[in-house]
């Protein structure tokens, strides 16, 4: 198990876990989003290979359309 802080909320997940796995588990796979890990933006092209570690702090922002 690894513990992550996501948007200020502590959550636990089975390890190993990539960014892509996390996005899928959070049901955000088909959303337009930006993800920051420990203060650094994670490029979308690295989601499949970017492994998350115990204690990582994530901020996930989902784009919302409208006018």
C-alpha cells in the first residue's frame, strides 16, 4: 500500500501505481486535467510510466467547460 495526498485528502492505494492507474481508479480517464506531483507538473505523455511513491502530494485540476 502507498499513501498519497490528493488535493489535500490522504488516500491509500495498492502498489505499484502509475499516474495513469491512479487517474483510472479515480474515474478521471476521459477528463481534461492537469496533474502536479510534489510541486512539479507531470506531462500527460509520461502518465503511463510515472510511478507514484508513498507520501507523494498530488494536485489534480479538472477542466470544466462552460460560458
